[in-house]
C-alpha cells in the first residue's frame, strides 16, 4: 500500500480532502463505506440528513441554491 493512495480520500458529505489518519469512517448496512472529514459532517449526513448542496461550508454547495426542474 502506498502512502499516496491512502490519502486520496474526500469527505462524502462536504467533499473536502481528508488527510490520512483523520476522518470518520461510516460503514453502512449494505457494506459500503463512507468517509467524512469530521463529526460535524457525520452528524449532518447521518442524523440530520442534510443535502450538502444546500450548505455553504461544503464544496458541493450550489451557488444560488438548488434549481428544481419541473
Ligand atoms: Zn466533511
């Protein structure tokens, strides 16, 4: 295992890069694994079930809010 491969991880919620050795791993019931950079992201993802595109502090934020197409 190379060091670079281990550090290529981005937060599932906010999209920010997670340094190796940090981050919170979430194992889902279906066996897939999600990484979040902090407990803040973990909470938003799991407990609050927020959409990262609506939160300004995430990289996934869409400027001006989500456009709903009808
Ligand atoms: Zn995050």
